[in-house]
C-alpha cells in the first residue's frame, strides 16, 4: 500500500488549492450561490481548463482515465474549497454511469463534452412518492412517466440520466431536460448546493436514449454509485479538515478570561476528538476508494455512513467552539458546518 | 411529599387550557406548531391577550401586579400554553429585567417599567455580550461616564436577540476602570430610541434575522435609569442569569415538539414503512423522551426551592433542556430524509410553506436544526454551565 501522492496527483492538488485561494473565494462562492444559475460558469470553465473535469473520463473519450486513487486528492480539495459546482453530479456520477453503461457511440456522444465543460449531467435516481418513473416501449423508442426527487444538480444539467424500471431490467435513459413533458423544479439546498424535483409526463425518447441498449444496467448503476460515494467520502474529508483548521485557528486566537480559549482543557479535548474524527474519516475514504474499485458495495455503504456521522459531529463541535461566531452566516465556518451536516442526506441518495 | 397536582392546581390547569384554546389566534398557533417564522406582531398580539387577562406577568408577586402564582402554577402555565402552540413569551422584560428591578430597582423604576412590562407596552432586549466579552462577560468595555444628571454611553453590544424590535435595552456598562473588573460594572436601562443608538442585523446560518449588533455613540441616559448602586451591576447580572437559566429549560415546548415529531414519524415512510416503526428511530425518540421526563421532575424540584434566587442547580436545567431541544430538532431533520435538503427562507411562512418541494412540514426542519445550535451557546454556554457546577456544587 502506498498512501503518498504521485507527482502528478500532487501538482493537480496544488493547482486546485491555488484556484480556491485566488479565484474561488468565500465571497465569490456566495455570489455564485445567490445566482439564479446556481453554479459559476467561469469556475466551471477553469475546472475544465485544469483538466479536472476530464480526469475521471476514459482516455478513449478525451479523459485521463483517473481511478478512485487519482480522484481522492481532487475530491478532498473540492471539499476543502467548498465547491458548489456540479462536479460530483457531472464528472463522477453522470459520466461514470455513461462510461459504464453506455455503448461506445453513447460515450463518444456525451463524454468529450463533459471534459470540455460543455455538457453538464445529473443522475435522476430516487423516485418521487407514489410516482416511480417507468419507461414503456413507444414504437422503436421509449416513453417516460413519473417523477424523481431531490436530484443533485438536476436543474443545472444539460443532459439528464434518468434511472427507470424498463423491459429487461433497470434502465438509464438520456433525457434532454428541455424536452416536451419534462418539468424541472430547481431549488437551493441548505448546504449551498442545488437540487431538483423532476416530473416526466409522456416524455418521448429515441431508441438510442437507453444507455447500453436493452441490457439491464443494474451492475453499472451500482458501480457508478459506489464510485460516487467514494468520491463524496473524499470530498467530506476535505470539508471536515478545513472546518477543523478554521476551528483550531479560532480557538487559538479568540481570547476570553485573559487567554486564548484553546487553553481550556475541555475545548482541547473537543478539538482532539475533531482531529481524530478527521483522521478516521480519511481512512474510511481510502477504504471506500479501494472497495469501490473491488465492487464491494456493502463496504462502500458502510464508509458513507461512518464518514457522514463524523462530519455531522465535527460540524456540531465546530459551531459550539466558535461560540456566537459559529452561528453567523458571515463566517465560512457556518457554511462548512452546513455542508458537513447535510452530507449524510446526499450519501443516502447514492446507496 | 405528594407528587400529584392538588385539586386547585388541576382547576388552574383546566382554566389555562380553556383560555388558551379560546384565545390563542389560530394563525399564530399554526406558525408555532408548523415551525414557521414568528413576526413581531404575532408575539405582541399573544402577549396583549395575556396582558389583558392579567396573565402575562402571572408569575410575578402580587405586590408588582402579578398573580403570585406558585412554582407549580408557573410550570402548569408554561406547559399548557406551550402544548397548545402558544409562542414562547419574550423573556427579556418579563423574566430577566423584571426580577432585577423588583429586587434592586428604585420605586420609580418599579412603578414605571414594571407596569409597562406587565401591560406589554415595551419590548426589551438584553445588552450583555460584546465582541470581546462573551463567556468572559466581566471584561465588557462599553463605557458609561457620569455627566451631571446623565450617563454618557459609548461602545458596542452584540448578539442582541430581537433588538431590532426593542424599545428598551438593559445594559451592563463599565462605570469604573479602577477597581476589580467585576466592581466597575453598572446596570443601566436604556431607551432604544435614544439618539446615538444604531442597530445592525446579524444574519444567522439559517438566513434569519434574529440577532443584532447595537452601537452606542454618546448616548445620554438619565441617572434615574441606573438600577441600584453604581458599581454593583455584576451582582445584579448574576442574579438575572440565574433567572435566565430556569426559563431556558423549555420543558413544555419540548413536550409539544416530541408529540409533533411522533405524529410526523407516523406519516414519513422509510423503506415503505412508517418511520416510527423503524426500531432504531423509535429508540432515539424514546431516549429523548426519557431525558425529558427526568428533566421535568428536576425542574419541579428546582422550582419548589424558590424563594431564594435559582442557584447553580439551574445550570442542570440549562444543560439538559438545551441538549434535549437540540436532540429533537435533529430527529426532526433526520425524519425528513432527502427533503431535509431543499431550502428557501421564503418557505418559512404559512403561505410560502406550500411552495416547498417536499411535504410542507419538511421545509423548515434543517434550518431549525441549525438555528438551535445557538441554545448550547447562549445564556451562558454549556461549557460555562459545567464550569459553574464543577466549582459551585462539586467544589472542584
Ligand atoms: C443566537 C444567540 C442569541 C444571543 N442573544 C443574546 C442577547 O440577547 N443578549 C446578550 O447579551 N447576549 C446574547 N447572546 C450572546 C451569548 O450570551 C454569547 O454568545 C455567549 O455568552 C458565548 O459568548 P461568545 O459567543 O463570545 O463565545 P466565547 O465566549 O468566545 O466562547 C467560545 C467557546 O469557548 C467556550 N469557552 C469559553 N470560555 C470557556 C471556559 N472558561 N471553559 C470552557 N470553555 C469555554 C465556550 O463555551 C464556547 O464553546 C446570544 C448568542 C447567540 C448565539
């Protein structure tokens, strides 16, 4: 086993760190969050330029064929920078599914655009209550009906990948969100991201909309989701570590009773627990990356649960240790804490 | 020892219940039960109704125009009104500054301010914390310098809850820098409409405006607004903090919230079954409920000891009460599943809630969870409360 980064991985992580320091400041991020689009086009273009968007894509389709190990430092950096752009939805989950389940022709049609930053994907997976999405034969093509809920970055996608029960097993369908019969309800999520509820009413799709033809896409779906969980674990580690850094800086500088509050032993022990939580979460993120490659979905799901729990506890402690400053929206800490707290709900969409 | 309510206490409970059912405006009740934002007018309207009945200050002694309720009656009132979805009374006047004015105020202050509080005429806020003085309150710097018949106040307070609505603020100010830092502090009652006061909002992580910064620039305060003696403010402040901590347990509201949680957990589905049937979730609810039952009895024991100001035992109520409140908001959020994620402050109203993508009850849950992180921080953080118990009770 080797836990150190290769030179290439290190360079990429460094350039991402510079991007967050210089171009993706707290203020910029807040402006992006407040925008109707919900993501920053300029930031997205920069990610494309750095090769981050192409990193996980197969080499045959304009990518670098990065595996879970390559993605780990990248996702961690995106977490530390609190990126709100649809990277997980597009480059990991969406592209991962197209690459695994799609035909060569489908992959060639979609993936290069992802790497170039032109195509944004979202995977619509969780069915709306009482209205599961069903795909029925419609001549040579397909017809989709039903609804999906809380689709990560569903409103930002230029192409939706809709998971639906279909003839022959699980199907994954490429859908243009502007197509007749598709209604996208885009909204903010409390952690600064975007979600969407999407309804499909008699949406007509061509025969080649189904990824991989008529075969069951169950295994590909599972693998794509497992890799997304592993990536989100790594992102979570970045969030947790940065939150710990902010908290530690705060308790070292905030003075009460004539000394930095970090001198109080009860706070020291909390900070230690937060540090340990980060280390353990990081270990789990490595484990998740390994087990995702090995197709061990149970282990990956366990990692998700574990990491989410650490993240939520760290968020609680971080706010508490900041005192009143922990509850102001003006400080980055609150935003990291919100992201950390809500991770468990996003993980649950993927298991 | 008799642990049951007496016939009179039961009659009082029925009376409070009947009155609240009849008089609590339905829109306000819905906002409380459905966790929507309360506007100033909502709080004022309910308090006006209570004032008219003579119940707003029912817990005050008769000599100050209260009903002289017993500790058990106070508890019953809190519990019954909370159970039916009445808003929590704004505590700053009624429960915080009033006991201080009763104990240490001048006859004029008692006549003037206590009457206005009892009649719901003034909205009060609390001016203790400063940017540099939170847990270490005694290091506060806001200065008050005596000039003839006035104090001239300069400085800044922060985290002032609902200060944007306030008519009056009670402030700890520094009147001397020579003595020990606790001894140079005085307790001033300041008109928020005075020239030189500026209120600036602080937006919290749930994107609500609940707290403020308050700036004082040469604010002139008549000397008759000094409570008690100059330099004795710290003693009064500590007296007040004890009162703040008993109110903070919030047993009545937590019982109501648990009941709401259970009814929602019956509606929410997990893996096709009602969430309440999930043994892990049901056990989490049960654990909180047991904590709350124990706390309720502890509250009764502390209240029964009244007559003296609440002592360090009140710290137990603060710690446990706030931990329970947080546990409940967390259970609510978890019960929502993925619909905990969507967020828009616009959905935090009775009309707006219908626009949320999930069930209307889901819309405020995560924001509420984040809002409630404050309860272990304010009113003396839970770490500070533990320090108090360690020193005052355990002798450590
Ligand atoms: C929502 C909200 C509303 C509020 N409303 C009001 C109001 O209306 N009026 C008002 O005057 N104030 C109000 N406050 C202020 C509140 O009382 C302070 O936030 C509180 O006293 C903590 O002070 P601080 O925020 O400066 O944190 P700090 O004192 O800086 O504390 C930071 C962390 O250090 C810990 N800590 C500090 N000292 C010690 C110690 N000796 N041992 C162990 N741990 C320690 C704290 O527990 C906390 O975890 C409000 C606060 C909030 C969050």
